[in-house]
C-alpha cells in the first residue's frame, strides 16, 4: 500500500513538474511577448531624473504646480535673485509688440508675460499719441480736438492677451494678481493643454511660452500647435532654461541648483520635491542647438536664439511664414 | 427716526469707503472706457461675466469647431461632439478630459 502510494505520489510529482515546466514556459513566453508589446505601447519619458510612463508625466507635473502655485512668484524671486524679471523684460523688449497685437501666452500661469505685454503696449500707444500730438502742435485748438475725436473713432484694434495654462491653480493666482492690479480689459484666462490648444488657426500675432515648455510631455506637438494658431508672419518666442556655456559658471550653477534651490523650496514653499523636479527637468531639457532644430522641424523659419545670463536662460524665436 | 438716520449714514460711509478704495485701480488703467467698466464690475460682484470676446477665439480643442455659450449652465457647448466645457470663476476649462458629455448625443467619450 505504501509502495503504491509512493508510486502515486511520485507520478503526481512528475506530472505536476511537467505541468509546472509547461506552464512556466508558457508564462515566460507570454510575459516575454507582453513585455515586447507593452514596450511598444507604453512609452516612457523623463520626469526630472526619473523615468515615468508618458501618461503619468502630465499628472505629476500638474501636481507639482498645484502645490507651488501660491508661492510661485515669491520662489521665482528667491531662486533667481530677482533676475527672472530681467529675463522676462528682455523677452518683451525682443518682442517689441505694437498696439493692436494679439498675444497668446501658453503655460502663462501667473501671468507675468501677459502683464508686461499689456503695459508695454499701452506705453507704446501713449508714445504714439504724444508723437502725433507733437506733430500737430501748430494747429489750432479746434483742429486738435477734431483730431482727438477721429483718433478715438478709428482706434486700431485693442491689444489682447490670452493666458493659457493647463493648471487651474496657477491661473487662479494670476487672475487674483490681475484683479489687484486693476487690469480688466484685454486680458483673458483659459485652461487648456499646450499640446491641444483650444484656439482656431491663424489667430495670434505672438505666441510665447516662458519657462513652461520643458514641462510639456510632447514638445513637438506643442510646437506644431504653436505654428497652427499663429497668423502668417506671427512670431514664436520661448524663454527656457538651457545649457550654460562657460564651464566655471556651469559648475557654480550646478552647485546652486542642487544644493540651494531645493532647500529654498523647502523653507519658503514647504516643498522640496517639486523644486528638485524643477532643477532636474532643466538638466533634461535639450540644449540651445537641439531645441532650435526642434523648432525648425515644426515648421518655423528664421529660428534664432540668444543666451541670457551666460546660457542659464535661452530665448528662442521663430516665425511662421 | 434716529435709527434710520444712523443706518443711512453708515451705508453711505461704507459706499464712500468702497468708492475710495477703487480710485487707485481707476488711476492705474489707462484707457478712458476701462475705468467705467471696472467701476461697474466692482459693483456687480459674485459671478464674473464670461467675456464674449473670448468666444471669437475659442474653439473645441478636439474638433477645432466653434462653440456655443450656454448662459444657464455656464458652459461652452460643442453641438457636434455633444460635449460641454465648464466655466469656473470666469475661466473656461478647455481640457477634453474634463468636459461633460451631454446626454442627448450618444457619441464616444472625449476622455481618450
């Protein structure tokens, strides 16, 4: 009886072994196939120095900016020692918008570029009016008052700025700033995705994206959308952190980025990881030449870039012709 | 009678204070028409009116077709696809995943 039981057990083990090996092979084969197909379907991208599936990156970026929205402007001042204001002013100076221009500021968040744009355009308008008044100074009062009335009647189209951002919190902060500054006309806020802009073709004179494009999952799609919504002759302008050319400055910049900025993030905004992501994402972004060729690939012409602060920031510009 | 006078006095000083607070913003804004608008906007209060000028530029991000503004539900509606984009705090939310399906249309969900 014992012998037969042993035989039975041995046979059972043999059978089960066979089953196990067959099933193991099957599983391996299936999982190998699955890995192969998954790799094709689920592409991964970088999130700072991490590698994450593409679908995840957008969510994580959203959370980063949701957390930092309230302290965003203060942190910008602290991290860049106020130099970010100069960078943005230089962007406006390079843009040199004329009254009547329409701006789309993507990833505009708290609205820094849009505010500067409206200020610049209104001061341009004042300057033009003063020039017109000066040229007509020898006229009589009657003529001057007539001129004023005609100027009001056929005033060129008002400059408008549309701020588009994927993150509602950032837009909320921006809207509050606008309300406190008393800006009511010529400024609109839209929640939208840079890869899928909710705007019609050929709408805007200028498209700007300042310190936002490195957070976009598919940069080429964002560039194609930019090309689409710009009018022919429209200008694409992008401010973004880039590669520092000078090696000594690069070393200092690295030390500052990785040792000081996350600490500042923790102290001021209470969020180390978001600012760690920030400095890592800067390192992962392509350099000036590579980004320039990406912009050219999207279909822009006369693509140029200029380095600000030794290459810490690069201003890329292209035209839709 | 004294109470009436007191309440009227209080309401008028409050109004005065509110007006005084708004004059700096009036000075800031350059154009002539804008101060009037900011004055009335301040009085209108809660629900910020949706800027109709935006409607000229906005289209559905999926189909790139123009949208219709529905004042009752405060949404932007794309009839073709049967989806509605909400407007929160006067800011339209044009993310396709956050659009609402209108039950009339039995089309594919926009959240692809």
